[in-house]
């Protein structure tokens, strides 16, 4: 369904003392009836593909039982990410792993996705980083694409009309090297039919602050969020970086600056060494680690962030099967993005929509909302909201 603008007023919270806004869940019948099928062995599918066999190292994958369903139970998977961005279901595709959606339209039922986050978009075209740009790692991959993209004007010219005809909302991932960059890109996207929302990729060097990433500094993160908020009425998601000692003050600052939702996480900074051991492997030396290897880190961040903000948190990191989706919902995510696993199996995200519906039916649920936050501390101001749990 197309995103509709409306004011969100719902505020419910199970945990005493914390007015946490839950995503509004509404009863809608899915346009396409979910197909009930047995949970596939994604590990097998992944390991047979070279590009993302990186995702094949799983430690936690327990064999899935066949799902016993009650087909007569109609399951509501819709989720409200704020400012009227209401998704038909909570399964999104992550920026940089699904192109502009059009590339997959022949092989994937893209209209059945919750939303598409397109490749990072900058003011001017970028040719990206020197090659090699990608390498596999145990349980993941490192990439240093360097935000290769044709620039915002070309993105609008080439894709917006197609997106406007789609029912799946397209969220444009925006990157820049200064506040002015971000604001200008967003201004150009404002009011363009087919653009349902903005996801700010703030893991970019801030040239005004000598190359310091916006995402690692609460003031810089809040500054760019507030500036973009002033420039647009579009739903605004801001993407957190895991490359910080404590993400909570940054998440709070971004929420206070007017973000409608947070997405977490972007990739973890890493490097690889070439087989000759004479130099770093990636042309850019540094890359971003993604895939199942980062899931525990992403889970921890979603767990911490969802305790300190009252806007929806969309989880990203190493999702390869339904169990991962359920884990993220348990630690407070309102929705989930699938990234690296798409390289192995582009049909995975749509399958997860069906599997989530089937899981709700198996549990006798008419909506997935009760699955959210079950693993969060029951009392407010738990140690995890103060960051004192991990003592190596
Ligand atoms: C090849 C590649 C390109 C990416 N490009 C972007 C990007 O342009 N903007 C962005 O915010 N995140 C980008 N990401 C990060 C992903 O959106 C996601 O946050 C990260 O990969 C973690 O999720 P995953 O483990 O499911 O892949 C990229 C990731 C990969 C693997």
C-alpha cells in the first residue's frame, strides 16, 4: 500500500515509567494472500552462491519446525513508522543491497515488500572507491563501494516515475559531506511523486568538522537531522552507525532533533589483508562489515536504543531467516531490513513476509505487535539502558 500522511498519536508502553510509542498496528487485509510454506533452509541456498556465501557461517541457526498454521486467522502485519509512513508489513530491503528496486522487479514481487531503501544518493554523481571493493569474510562481507551513485537529479529522472506507480513505498537513502549537502538533496526529493520517505545515511565524513563522521558525534548527528527536518515534511528515518562506544546519547539526540524513526545498524568498520600480505586487500583499505557476523552487535544496539527513544527502531544486520526477524522484534524493533542476504537470495525478503504471517497464525496472533519488545527488561531504567552490562 502507498504511504499515507497522517499524524500519529498512539502512545502505549508496557514498561512502567517509559512512554514508549509502539508502532500503530492496523487491520488491513494483505493485497496478496500470504503463501504458507515450510521454512526453507536458507543456509543451503546461501552457501551455494559465491557472492554472498559470506553469509553462510551461522552459529545460531536452529532447524525450523514446519509451521502449523491456522489459515483462517487474518494477520495484520502493517506498521506505522511515523508521519504517515504506514507499511503493509515490517520487512524492508536495506540500502545498497537492492539497487533502486527496478533491477529486481522481474524476479521479485517487489510490491509485497514493506518498503525499499534505495542506494545511497548524493547531491552530485559519485564514481565510488577504487577496486577491489568487496571481499568475503567469515559470516559476512566487507564492502567499500564508496557511495557510487548517479546523483539525486538523475535518480529522480530515472526512477521516480516508476516508483510513483508502485504500491511499495520507496525510501531514498541520502548521503552527504556537509549539512548543506544533505539539505539540498532532501529539498530536491521533497514533493516528488514516488518518494515515500528519507533515510539519512550519516556514516559519512563531515568535511566541516575535518572528516569526523556525523554518526559518531551526538551534536553533529542532531545538527544534520534538525536541518533536514526543517527542509522536508517527508517521513525521516536516520541510520545509526555501530562504530561508537555508546550509541544511546546519539540515538536520543537524533530523536530529539525530529527524526520519525531510527534504523540500526550501518556496517561495522573493518579491513582485510591481501593474500600476499603485502597490502590491504580493499582499494580503499577500509570497508564496512555486514552479514550474519554483525547480528549480535546489531541486536545489542537495537536492544539499547529501543529502551531510550520513543520512536520506532528499524533493525538491520545479518538477517537470513525468520528467526533473525523474530530476534530483532523481541529486542524492540518495529520492523527489519534485509541486506547482504539478498545477494544470495533476492526472494528472501518476500518469503520472510509470508513466514512472519505464518508464525503469527501458528501462535494464534492476529498481528505481530505482541512479538515486539518481549526480550526487553520489564522495568524502566534497567542497567542495559545505562550501559553497564558488559564487563570483559
Ligand atoms: C554492498 C553494500 C552497499 C551498501 N550501501 C549502503 C548505502 O548506500 N547506504 C547505507 O546507508 N547503507 C549501505 N549499506 C549498509 C546496509 O544497508 C546495511 O545497513 C548493512 O549491510 C547491514 O545489514 P546486512 O548485514 O543485512 O547486510 C550497504 C551494504 C552493502 C553490503
